[in-house]
C-alpha cells in the first residue's frame, strides 16, 4: 500500500466518527425541540 493511500484511509477513518456525530447531534436537537413544544403546549393548557 502506498503512503498516500494509507494517509487517505487513516483520514477517512478519523473523519467517520465526526460525521456520524453530526447526525446524532442533529437528532438530539430535534428531540429537544419536540420536547419543548410539548412542554409549551401543556403549559398553555394548564393556564386555561
């Protein structure tokens, strides 16, 4: 295996967790947003 190919493979292996973390963080953000909407709706209903 050539040195440049080895560098590319190492960089790809290091980048992979970062890419999946972005998807995970986006998912958590959506979950938190949904939870906030539910809390806001329940608070409005409790006021009335």
